[in-house]
C-alpha cells in the first residue's frame, strides 16, 4: 500500500509539472503574438512617419524658396527706386552754382529805371538756363558815351566793401539776380555827356566781349554813382547800393 501511494504521489507531481509546462508554453505564445502585434503597429507608425517627414521638409524648402524670391523682388524694386532719378530738370542747388559760373548764353539782361526814383536804374539778370549758376557778387558796370572811340574816361561806380562769404552769388533757373545803381545819389549837377551803361554780368569769369550796352536816355546827370550787390529783390538791392563806398 505504501508503494502504491508513493507511485500515485509521484504521478500526481509529474502531471502537475506537465500542466505547468503546458501553461507556460501557452502563455509564451500569447505574449509573442501581442509583441508581434505591437512591433507591427510600431513599424507601420515608423513607416508613416518616415513617409510624411520628407513632405514636411519639402514644405519648408518651398517656403524658403518663396521667401528668397520675395527678397530678390524687393531688392530689385528697391534698386529701381534708388537708381531711378526723380529730377525732371537741371541741378538747382547752390553748391552746383558755386562750381559752375554763369554763361552769357544762359542769361537775359534788362536795364530799366527804378519806379519812384529819377536817378536809379535796375540791372536785372535772369537765368534762362536749365541749371543754377554762379555770378560775381556784383556786375561790372561803366558809364560813358555811346559814340566815344575811347572809353578810358568811362565812370565806374562805387561798390560795397568788406566782401566775403560764398564763392559766388547763386542764381537758380527762371529766377533773377538784381542790382541797383544810383547814377546821382546826391541829386546835384553832374556829367551830362554820359548816355550809356555798359554791363558785364560777371566780371570775375566772363571776357570783356560779353559786355552789353544799354542806352540811358537824355537828360541824365551822373555824379558819384553807387552800385549795390546782387540781391533777389529790388528793395534788397537798393539797401545794398546804399552801402556802396563803405568798407
């Protein structure tokens, strides 16, 4: 009996061991199946991610290209605006006038009596050129007889002294430089043989051949004439003329 019980116990133990191994084997298959399933999902996810990544990179590249093209377009437009000239006429700056003396061909000169005065004459120099130009501080003026063969006795007016400052008097296009001369400031008896005024608009740069002659008319009496500097208005030119002969 003891031998039979012993065998039964051994058999039971062996059966239990076999069942345990069987259960372990089944559990391993189930775990392997789940692991295979997870690996498959991960692979699909990785594949999906790998496929979508280049698309994202392409979008970034295209965006960068678009920005680059926009930048080039902006640069081109900017260059056109910067390089294009907005100036429709000539150079009207004073700095240009200082470096470019006026030419006789770009000037129109008038001489006429000043309104309200019996002895003063207005010398009006108009710039009819396209650019600003520079004149000497005052015109070179002499007074004499139109029919004289010798002009060595012509009278020259007094001018203001103590001159200095800009290298020239600038005259913009379509504007005038005005000087006023008083032939007889005191109104006393003067020379009656003078009937002509000779005007060289820029005595510093123009040749004597550019001198223009203007008839003064009858009954002119010249004595101690005074000439002012070029100014932009008649009133300012008169004020300058009154300073002639002073240092």
